[in-house]
């Protein structure tokens, strides 16, 4: 079974009178429609944050159904898994104290408009940071969550989740 782009599926499943659609074509269709997603998660960790963007790498587990690989805080879109994706992230963090904390979806090393920020006023108080986004992703695209703060701090992370699915 092979994950294919929508264009490749349309080509292999084109209307025909020659009964040219094979069982392998149907398996590829099923694999392509239901299996392009990934999720990573983590709990109870600390993560140092500086004034420069850096990829969040505090995840401890992953669930990959196909079309995406994951390493060092970054998802990579595999060949044939091009398409429109939903990407969302949720973090439960303890405030490091006064200062601004920012998080953004990074795509191929650059910040996207999908971001969140909080002015962390009370040290030790937990809060939730959520980012929702999406868009066209192509084979080879790399994406993850990057964070930075107004000063160098260490975040206490109660839980972290990053999910992506082709829609």
C-alpha cells in the first residue's frame, strides 16, 4: 500500500470502461484517505527557553499512522502525503514569572501566522497555550512548534501535544 496525493489517486481511479482499477489501487485509496496523520505528546518536563526562536522538543511519545515522520520536535511530510492539513498544539505550562512567552507553528524554518502568546505575570501559576492552524503542506515540508520568551527562562511543562492530519 502506498500513500498518494489526491492528483495521483484521481489518475489511478479515473473513469474507465476497461476495468483497469486494481485491488492495489483500492488499497492505496484507503491508505491515502485514512492514514495521513501524526500526534506527539509529553508530560512533566522542563524546557529552557531563550529570546530566540527554538523548536520545542519536550515530547516523549508519538503516534504516527503514515505520511509523516517525526524527529527532534519536527514533523516531515513524506512523498505522496501532500495536501491540506490541520495542525494544532496544546500546552499546559507553569509560568516562569513576569515576561512574554510566544509560541508559533514553524514551517521549513520560518514562523507562520499561527501563533499564541501570553504575558506570564505570576510565577508558578499554570496556564494553557493553544495554537490552531493549517494549510497546504508538500512532500519534504518540515513543521513543528517553536517558542521564545522576553528573557531566558525554564518552563515547567505539565503536558504537551502536537497533532497534524491531512483533511
